[in-house]
């Protein structure tokens, strides 16, 4: 699975740090990223909605996770939805957070099970 994480803060770094050990994830990209995310994956310096969409298509990104709200307000979700790219947003609204939390729980469950068996 190839993942694009949009954002450059600690929330995105923490998420990437947990996801890097998942064997299902083959590559992580970060727009714009930071020093920590550059070590975990590849930082790409893109900020325009269409640039992000084109990058996700070109790199065959399976899932895009958005941390900050600004790209969502600018129409990122609609642009990605029109091209049938999988999309998740880390929003402060409870319902959206609940969906993301359930998704991440299911994604991380195999890793947690392995850790508990040790």
C-alpha cells in the first residue's frame, strides 16, 4: 500500500511513525513533511490541489491522509473524490475523527496483536 500524508506537524509524524512498521505499507509520501517524515518516507513539496491529485495518480497512491483542515477547505476532498482516490481526513469534528479512528484501529490491529503475543 502506498500512502500520501498531507501535513507537516507532529500529528502527521506520529501517525507515520506508527504506520512505518506495518508490512502492508510499501511507501509513504509526505506533502510537505518535516525532518522526521523525511527519514520515514519521502517528502514532496507540493501544495496546490491539482499538483497533489496528479502526484497521487502518478505515484499510484492507495490512500491519502490529510492532517490540516486548510487543504480540505480548499477543495482537496472533492478533487480526490472526482478521481476515485481513497481519502481520509484527520478532522477535529467528532464524527470524522470517529471514522478515522476506526480505520486506523483496523489498520493497526495486526501490528498490535503481534506486539501483544511477544
